[in-house]
């Protein structure tokens, strides 16, 4: 079986590369900490594949969050502390999985990579 993790990032925020990288890191870690231990072990053994994708805005991010959770896929919503680029509490991205690639792709397969 093939596993992966996906991080959805809001395109409308136009985050600088460094800020986006930090937010993606938060999402990856938070989502991984929520994962089933067996899935985590398999994912890590396969190389811990991660893919970063764009969503248009917060509304679309929440749409995908619901669709993913409806499929039983764990997610981690990231809200920024607001110390630098965005206002406190701004939703920046969503960590997804790790989980089976085909399960995640069923929902996010149409999104473009960052």
C-alpha cells in the first residue's frame, strides 16, 4: 500500500515562501501527531511522502476539510499566531493524513501543486 500526507495552502494569502514553509511544517507535524500509529509507521517506512497543494481561499479549504473528514481522513487545521505576516487567528493551511494515497487523491486529486 502507498501512503502520503497532503498539505492544503490558501493561495489568496500570498504568503512569502518562508512563512508558507513554516505553516506547512506546522500542518505536517500536527496532522502526523493525529495519525494512527500503524499508518505512521508504514508511511515513514515508505519515505514519508508529502505533497503541498493550493486551495483558492478559506472557504475552499473548509470545503476540503469536510470532504476529507467525511472519508474518515484525519486533518489538522492551522491558525497563525499573527506575529508576522497575517492577523492572529488567520487559517493558513490544512494538514491531511498521512493515509492511503488513493483515499486522499479521491478528494484532493484535482488540486494543483504549489
